[in-house]
C-alpha cells in the first residue's frame, strides 16, 4: 500500500477517541490542514468523561503544570486560556532536599510566556466555585467552536476491515444502547488510564502500549494567604533521597496545593501519607495542619516508555498512549505527537506506511531517543540526591555565588531538570561539561572535608 492511495479527501470523516489534550490538539491541527487544502472534513471527538465534574471523575489526573514552552505554542495557535482556567501563574521552582532548599531562578529566555498551574478537570472534589476550571474542557471547547462534533460517550470497540478501502467502524455508547459510526481515519487519543487499550491490542496489528507505573496525587486545601506566603508562587520540587520516591512536587493553585508523587514502584495512599508527614514536607504546611477527613486523591498511571507500532492503515495513536517524554511536560508531548500525526495524515496519507515514515519515525527521533538519555540522567540523579552532603554543597554554592558562571550553569541545569524546558540531551551535555565538572572539584572537596570534620566532632561529642 502506498501513501498516495489511502488519503483524506473532501467529505472524509475523522473519529477521535479521547477529548483530552492529544485529541483536541489533533482536531485543532486537522481543522487548520483541511482549511489549507480547501477540503471539508467532519471531525467527531468521543469523550467518556464529563469535565464539569469535580474530582477524579471529571479529570485527567495530573499536576497540571503548563510549561512555558507549551504556553507559547498555545498563544501562537490562538488558544487563549481565560483567567478562570489559570489557577496560578508560577514564578519559578524551589528545589528542596532533606537538609537544604533553594529558589531556582529562571535562566535568561527570550520568550516571555509563563508557567501556568491549572486543573485538568473542574477542580478538586469538595471544592466550591461557580465557573468551570477545566483546562481540558477549555481545549475541547476551542475545537468544538470551530465545528468539531463532540460525543460525550465512551468508545467500546474499534473494528478495522481487512479490506483497506473499507472505513473503520467505531462502536460507542453506554451499555445496552451501543451505536456505530464509520470513520475514514481513527485517531486514538485515549491516554494510558483507559480500558480501550486492551481492545486496541486485540486488533493484532502490533500495537504495544507504553509501560506505566502508578503515581499518587492529593489536593490539599489551605488558605490562599498561607499558600502565597509559604510557596511564594513557586512550585516546590523535592529530592529527599528517600524510597520509594523518585520525583515529588507541590504545586500552589490559589487555595489548594497539588501534591504529585512518582515512585520507583506503584505508589499507594500509604506512601502519600508517609510523604505528607515527612518533617521537610510538614514544614511547608501550617504547624497545626492535619489531614482532612475527606480529600481529593487519585492514582493515575504515568508512562515509562513509548508504544510500539501506534499506527496501522486508517488508525493513528497519539499522546500518552503513543510517545511522550518521561516525567516531563506530557501535555506538550501530546501537542507534538498530534501535530506530527495530523501533518502525516493530511500531507502524506493515512496508510500504515505513511504513519510509520512520516509520524512514528520523526516522533521517536524527537521524543523517544531523548527518553533513553532521560533514563540515564534519572538514575544518576537518584544516586546524587541520596548524597546529602554533595547536594547541600552544590546548592549552597548556587545560592552564595549567584551570578557567577558556575552558579548560573548549575542553576540552569537544575532548572532544566525540574521544568523539562530543555531536552534530556542538553541536560546531559550541561551535566558533563568538563569546565563545569573541573570547577566543581574544589567546591566538592571543601564541603567533603567540612562534612567529615563535622561527623568526627559529633562522634566524639565535641560539638556543643
Ligand atoms: C502524576 C502525574 C503528573 C503529571 N503532571 C504533568 C504536568 O504537570 N504537566 C504536563 O504537561 N503533564 C503532566 N503529566 C502528564 C499528562 O497528564 C499526560 O501526558 C497528558 O494527560 C496526556 O494527554 P492525552 O490526551 O494523551 O491523555 P489523557 O489526558 O489521559 O486523555 C485521554 C482522554 O481520553 C478519554 N478516553 C479514554 N478512553 C476513552 C474511550 N474509550 N472513549 C472515549 N473517551 C475515552 C479520557 O476520558 C481522557 O479524557 C502528569 C501525569 C501524571 C500521572
């Protein structure tokens, strides 16, 4: 089959399974391409969730930080986020270890876009507000306003014909009232928390979904004044060097703080309680704070690798269910894969070969290769954060020598690690920069000697 035979034409229709970011971004791109080519395309988005619901039922559970790089892409695409969606404009990051914490400063960037904290659904369970806070709903409404047809029902099954000239069939609806729809192209934007994944695997065209791990999140209600004072508009990122946590963050959002935890294994509610009761974390909360009786908590999956063969004739899979950068800006990865897939579909064709050459290969090059380096960096970073004396030495150096080349370099390295503003390749190059490593040697030796001396004096009880 060649790309020239299976193509989107005038009056073709596209069915998108999933109205999260990947689904809406694909639709947005498809609308632009159809306009450019002067063809009429019917686009239907199937979404199983009701984004007006509060809590996990109406939410695509995440820390929901919109990276400044994605924010600028949204502005460029004419997707304006209304004020009601932006819970907090984020000034920067506070990097917290067991013994030390510093405010990282934003490296000089020409771009003036901001980091934003939002809610994916309509805010936490038990929250009280009148207008919609849902970022995903806002993206979805943007494409609906441009003519996309939303169907708020789950897709149950997808049938692909062995005759490639026959369109695909979508079976959707709630139990006992299933309906069918024909589609020239099906876009799988169903993420990694959906049961439809098993139905897609069962189609036997070779799709292997990404490996995942269960994370844990909680929304902590606090007074807005306390959050402002304690968090100072910064996202607090924790490198406590304790098991099983690999990555932990507290994101201020007006009168709530979102705690997100990623571990080296599936996390549970018990891990979450251990984390919020850790003395360093308790320090960020009011001294008399107690876990509320009722709270909004979720255990979503996060990807650890990328999918194999997320495409076949008339089907392409985008977003988390396909390829995304591990632990970094998943929504922006959804933007990238959706853009590449739409470009392939409209400019080249919708056959398996078209998606392989013009979507999967470039997406792998951009995102998956970088994930390989990311895995190495995360292993190194896990090791380093367990060496408290070393972390403390380097962080106190950044603080005390702010403005020097070496402090700026280390700050930028940490900034890129926590924000994902730069690819892992750049982070690795920054980390192994020989000038940087050589100039760190005296700093490290000085602190190592001081650390050993302190241990000896403590041991002999000479310290007051
Ligand atoms: C703990 C955690 C923290 C994170 N923090 C961030 C962050 O701060 N910033 C960031 O950029 N990324 C973050 N991510 C990653 C981000 O959440 C994902 O990368 C992003 O949601 C992927 O978008 P998607 O559209 O591919 O999938 P999803 O957001 O999962 O959307 C899939 C949609 O498909 C719908 N759907 C599924 N099956 C069906 C069906 N059968 N029929 C109809 N509809 C269906 C679902 O209801 C859902 O709306 C985080 C992830 C986790 C787990």
